[in-house]
C-alpha cells in the first residue's frame, strides 16, 4: 500500500475512533484516546526538527546554483506578486460571503468570562523591519523563518558571484545537508499513518459535535469561502500552470493529508517540497524558494478565516461595518495572514489584529475566546488551502520560467 493510502486510512480510522469515544458511556475510552495525543505531538516535533536544515540547505543550493543573481529577482518578484494577489483575493472572498450570509446578525452571545487581552501585533512597518535578518541563528531557534530565508538568499546570491574553491566546498556541504534531511524525512514518514490516526482521534474525542452548535453558520461560511478560493486556485493550476487537477492531487496527496491532519503547513513543508520535486517535476530553484517562503508568508486560508471572523464578531457585538471598515478588514486580514506562523493556532492570535483595527477593542479577545472552540477543525481546513496555494504558486512560477527558457531557445 502506498504511503498516501496509509495516511488516508489512518485519517478514516482516527475519525471512527474519535466518534466512538463520544458515544454515551464511553467516557473512559474517550479519556484513553485523549491520553494518546502526545504520540501525535511527538511525531510533529520530530518532523519539525527537519524543517530548518531542509529550508536552509535547499534554499542555499537553489539560489547558489542559479548562476545569475538577477534570475532570483525575477523568481522572487513573481512569487511575492502571487502571494499578494491570492491573499487579497482570499480576504475578499471571505468578506463577501460573510456579508452575504448575514453572519452574526440576530445572534446574541455572552462575553466569555476571564477573557484575557494579548500584546498587540506590530504594525505593517514594524513587521517589514522584523523580516530583515539581524541574527539568523536566533530567528531559526524561534521558528521565525522569514529573516532566515532572507539571510540565506543573501548568502546564496553572494555564492553565485564567488569564484574560489570555497564556493564549491560550501555548496557541497549544503547539498549534503539536503540529502541527509530527505533521508530523515523518509524515516519520519513511516510513522505518519499512526501519528495521523492518533491526532485525528484525539481532536474528535475532545471536540465532538457540541461545539459546533450555535456557531454552525460561522463554520459553514468559512468552509464555503475556502471551497470557493480552492476553485480559484485549481483554475489557475489548470489554465495558467498547465497541470491537470487529478495529476496534481495524486502527486501531492501525502503532503495535503499531513497538512490537514496536523494543521501545520510547516510540518508539511518537507513532504510538500519532496512531492513538488519528485512527482510534479518542478525545478529545484523554484521549489527551494517558493515553498519555504510560502509557508511563512502565503496563507490564503488564514486570510479567509480572519475576514469571516471579523464580520461575524462585528455583527455579534454591534460594531457597524461601513466601506472604510470593509476595506480595513481586507487590508488587515492580508497583512495579519502574512505575519502569522505556519503552526496550529497561530491564525487565531493574529486575527486580533483585524478585530482591533475595526474597533472591537476590549471585546476582541472575548470574541476570539468565543470562536476558539471550533478553531481546530477550521485550522485543519485552512492549512490545507494554504498548502495547496503554495504548491499551485510553485507550479505556476515554474511554468512561467519554463516558457521563458523555451522562448530563449
């Protein structure tokens, strides 16, 4: 049985076990299922261990192998343009659907007791400054990939201009690190089916269906917006990148199932990169730049979630939404999505940026506490969309580079 079939079987079995644990009289079984959750957490920690060395090695080798530093600027420009446009589109879809559904209107909710505020997220200018590398080692230790990516790009670009033997030595070193990382990933992925089973079972055992009551329309609106944006991405994949949709899903199914079950695009990054290189046959330079950068920046699913949540909570607490507020939701949802991390639950915290921007004030953290109960299943779905968006972006950029190469020839 292929790996992605095993992962999917683990997903189905986990759903069944979690559902059984919610049956009346199965409290002891439910506690046992939840007690197994550290097994899944251990798997996430092990595969996350590979992210930093893989990102550094693959990105450095990809940049240093370009031969022309100007080419990095072209790939980087297209990548950032893709990230910006798709994230703005995602925010707009979430906003339009939430308004059309009248989300939060006519609903009353008590303010959760003991809701705590959090430190405000830095503004756009400070966020841009924070992206610049000051101490790449510290950034890597904190899991902040963007400064690390920029630092690696700078040193990789410098390597394209170096002519000494040292350049070849350093390049060979990072090629070795990449090869070792892929071997470790192979070991870790043998554990993926069992880990996915445990993670899904524990999520279902903890939440059940009760948490969806009262927030059902909110959940359905987020899912519908994610589905609409997914159609947009797949249309881009088919007509702009020239890749068939069945071919795409067959090639990257293991990465998508891993992203969905763990709710972490960072955890799925090594598998996504391997699938893009070996089964979609995308170039190393595009994969090595687009996918690590996308894990840090490109979170279309998170942008949708923030827009829908902002409309829902604004209506819930009686905050008027005029044209200025609607534009603010799109802009801040896009910015906050860029600022988040590719790990479970990060989007919930950065959503506070959007809620504060539209005037929810002290009710912002209370609103976050209200939707936190249904965040995990939605986090899994939006992470899936985030990962698909990154892979589609890599496919499109690789196609444009291929057309440019053919035009030259």
